[in-house]
């Protein structure tokens, strides 16, 4: 009796395969489409009734589409150029995603919540103002539920990472150029081989030089120990290109960063209980702030001062003696400290400081631009965005 043929794949699987093939064949067009839709979402606010909601829905959809495209194209780029230089952030995040499926799924859920949080707040306000308030979740409860969900996801990521500081983003960043990748694919298909592909994409030219060792068990590709990730050590060994011969010689003997464990890019806080507690306090801060504004209102100084104080104390406690002793810290740790310091600027867009200090200065700045040719266009665009951070909490949450 002949075996029965295997069942056909589900329709969703076929559509996914077809869409993946379409994106790979038209990577540059997909990238251009993302940019065009994102530009439209920037120009819509304030243009007509409901434009803010439509703009945010379009912006959120484009961001989710970009994440899907990154997953498709980044994997293709890694397959074609396994030895290409990868940023420290992407090395760490991709390693955590490969090492722990739970980390990857939690990171995807957190990114989804962060992408849709402003849209959900706008939709909640729209339903309440349309008379369906008794059937909709209140704005305050919605903010609290969103903050609690993000806290649970971040705490799980902190646990799954082994107690390491949580980066500002938990999905890999785009580190390739889709247009150059499409040119490289076309050149390789035309018979010019690796040299034509390398000419179209410098990253591929860099990756085409050294041999690559691929582990049988893990499937990960590694550079030989004697090669640096940029392959410039052999080049300057005789000082012909102006490099110091001693530095070039030591570079050939140094262990390159590309061969080190990605976990060393962001050390664990588990050994220092105080720093680990400070990281948890930093993650808990948004929930406390939402509870405070539900109790005292957004125009009260108490939530603002308490949240700012907890933010600054958590940063000081996390760094500990590193500030006073100026000790070297891991690259990603340093980047995250700088990112969190920049996020403090969001407090200038939060009430009540926004009402008494920031808003009057922004209004004077916008009025001054409104009388200037061409600059008045930027003034109008700026004034269209002002109601967004005044009315919606998550536009200025910063975390």
C-alpha cells in the first residue's frame, strides 16, 4: 500500500513563505516603502479630526513591519556574510535570543507592548469620549495595566539574562543596508561572483577575506583567533600605512572582541546585591509614578519629584564606586548609562515642570519661527505635535 502524501502546509505558512521570498527579492523597495509610510505618519498629526489616531496606527504598523523585515533580511545577511562586523549591542542581544527561546519570546512581547502603548492610550481616550466609557478601561487603569505588564516582562528578562542590566532595546538593531544587499545579490547572480558582491557592499568585502570556522553543535560562525574583526592587523605590520609597527604586532597577538563571549559585554549584577536591587528599583519606577499620578494628578509635584529622585538614586547606586574611582566598565554598560541620562530630558516634557518652564519657552520659540519664511513650516509641524505629549502619557514616559 503506497504511503499517503503529506498534508499540504497551512495557508498561513504558505503566505509567510511567499512574503519572505518577496521581501528578499525586493529588499530595497521594502526599505523605501517603510521610509515613505513613516514620513506620512510624521506629517498627519493635527491635519484633520482623528489624524492623531490614524498617524499613530500607521507609525505602529510600520515599526512592526520593520521588525519583521529585519528578521528576514538580517538572517540572510548573516548567512551571506558570517564574518561581517556586528555591533556589540547586536552581538549581545542576538546571543541572548539564540541561547534562550524564553528570552526571545519575552523580548518580542515587550517590544510589541512598547510599540502599541501610545496607540492603545489614544484608542482608550477615543472610546471614552465617544460615550462608551462604561465599557472601556479608564485611562488611569489602562496606564497602570500597561506599566505592570512591562514591569513583569522586564523583570523576566532580567532574570533570564542572569541578572544583567536591561538594555534600552531588547531586539536587534538594523545594521545592514537593504539597498546595498540587493545590489550585492544582483551582482552575485550576474556571474561576477564574490568580488562584485563585495564591491557593492563593503561589509561583504570585509567578510570575504578570512576563513570562518562554524561549530557543528551550536551552528555559530567564528573568526580564527589570529584575526581581528576588522582584519586590519596584518595590514600595517610593516608600518607602510602609517600605523605603529609595535601596535600592529600587538594587535595580531591580542584576542579580538569578536571571539570573546557576548556575555562579557554586559556583566552580571548578581554578585552585587545592592546594584541588582537598584536595577529592580529602576524597573519599578514607572509603576510607582503611575500610581502617584492616579492619586495626586499629573499636575502635582509629588509624582514628578519622587520619580526623578528614584531615577537618579538608582543610577548612582548602579554605578557605585565606578564614578569616583573612574574604573573601566563594559561597553554596553557605558552605553546604557548614557542612554538613561539622556532619558532624563523627558522630565522637561512632564507636568508640572512642562507647564511652568518648558511650555512657555517652546511657545515663544514656535512663535518666533512662525514669522520666518520656510521655518514657519517647522513651526506648524512643531505645534501640531504639542498636544500629543500634553495629552498622552506614554509619549513622554521614556521607558
